[in-house]
C-alpha cells in the first residue's frame, strides 16, 4: 500500500515539476531574446548547480553561460546535459558550439580534442533533427573551416549545402555564400548573377564586406556594408544582419580612418536598438573613437567618462585608458 501511495505521489508530482521547468525555460528564453543573459543567469542561480541531474536545467544553464562567453563553464555543464540526455538535438548543438569555442581558447595541443567533440556533437544534432536548417549550417560551417586533421572536409560541406537547399533554398544559399572565398569582384558578381533571392537581401553584401575587411580593405568593406544597409529587413535573419552591419561599418570606419560621420550615425542607431549590454559598451567605445576621428573631443570624453565609471570589463578599461 505504501509503495502504491509512493508511486501515486511521484506521478502526481511529475507534471508539476515539468510545468515548473517549462515556465522557467520560457522565462529564460524570453531573457535570451532580449540578450539579457545576466538576468537569465541570476534566474537559474538557485535552481541548478553542478550536482544537478536535470538535463533541461543544466542545458538552460550551460547555454546561458555560453551566451555570456563563459566558455569553460558552458562546456562542462553542457557535457553533463548530453550525458544525461544525448537524444536532445538542442543539447547536442549547444555542447558542440561550446566545444568549438573551447577549442579556439586553448593551446594547440588541447584544441584537437575539443574540435573533434564539436564535430561529433554537431553530427549528432543533425542526425536527431535532420529537418532543422541550423544543424546543416553548423556542421557545414565546421567542415568548411576546420583543418583536415580535425575532420574538416570541404567536399562534405558542399554536400550538406546541397541537402539544405532541398529543405530550405535560402538557408542553403546563405551557407554556400558563407563558405565561398571570393578571389575578386568578378567572382562575387558571378555568384550572385543567378541568385536573385540573395541580391534582395543584406547577407551577401555583408559577408563580402567582412571578407574585404579581413584583408584590410576598409573602404571597400564600407562600400559593401552600405549596399547591405540599402536592403529591406524582410525577416528576423535580415534584421540581425543589418544590426551587425551597422556595427561593422562603424568598426571599419575606425580602422580605415574614414567615413567617421556615417559611422557615428549607424552606430548611434545600433545602440538605440541593441539590448546586448556587453556589446553595447564596446560599441560606445567605437563611438568615442569616431568622435575623436571627427575632431569632437568633448563628445568622446563624455562617453569615456561614462564607461570608466560603469564598466566591469578590464580589457575595455585598458582600451579606454589608451584612448
């Protein structure tokens, strides 16, 4: 009788526990949406720890730490989440991402192990959610960028592009775009020639601008960022890229010592729309640099004084002191 009562009690308890987790997950995900990751971290603080056996709570915590760029903790927590439940594509995806970030932050001798874990988890995420474009994009990007010793395989990456096009043509084209190293303008224009859907969106111009920026052609990069900003914000992906375009245009204005006024305009708009507190601090630092480039020392000094009084970012403090 006692056994039956205990089983009945557990059955009655389970929906409540699940409901509590669902409510908590909804709250955390709402905070992620507005990039208030510190608030999400605080919300989880007294509900989960390293001894927890709840894979969902661990995954929520691990993903939050990943978004806060706490790489070591995120990788550790998400590893435990997939050990408890390896059948969840989201957990596998975020563990893979954390492992890739970890690989980029450790010595060359340690990086290979984390990179292989990253690939394995992305493959698991794809196997678990073959209908999800995210899985193709993540694994395809890894295969295209990783060295062969870590499982990189450009041919396999292109196969994933073709598979993704059958599921979501736009996302497949965007993945192909990210993977293509354009040698010159003619190659870029040829790529776009029969892809009208890309010419009406900001991504192609943004990625081309990023390529030129990486080769220190800042004026050329700014030209493509300007083209990107002329495109419509047709969906959430476009909105995200347009916001990043404003930030990158301003950054390239600083690096190229040019287009300061335009940089100030787009970065001011970026700051009015962004909810990422940590990124906004660096955006304000860039804004101060642009004011200096524009010979407006007063506006630059106001920004510097405000940041020095509020930031907890030691790297930013050093940058401000140098400025």
